[in-house]
């Protein structure tokens, strides 16, 4: 029964994952299993933590963004999140993510 897919509504900006289309704002509609949602939630939590670290680090700008190795983790997490949304998303989500050019071409 855990392998049954359910509809979820996702907002990457806030890290929101909801089963209700009207509970909050959302950008992507996906179909996912409980395991897939757990994996997506972990990535969103990791992204949120990294954003806070980057916020504090930005106030001590001793290294430019493109030279700071910590940003590689953030960029990788964002790509993983959008990769999952692309795989699990409806056609509208896939089309929107494809236009963002955020994913490596071999994931599409």
C-alpha cells in the first residue's frame, strides 16, 4: 500500500508540501509515494538549512559565490529537488522546469 502514489502540491520557495491544492500557494503538482515524499522532504529540509547558513555567511563576504565550495552543496540540492519534481510532476510542472534550464540535459 505504501507504493500507492498520491497527489501533492509543492512550493520550493517555502519548502511547502501539501495534499491540498487550496491550503497554501503552490507551484508544482506531483504524484508521489510516501517514500518519494520523504526523500523530497529531506532535500527541502537540507535546502532550508543551507539557505540559513548562506544567509549568515553572506554577511562576512570574504569569498565570492563562485569560489565558495559550500555553494556547490546548495546548487546540488536544488538540482536534486527540481530533478525529483521533474520526474514526479504533471506535464505543466515538467514543461516549466524544462524552461528553467536548471537540470543537466541527461535528466530530461
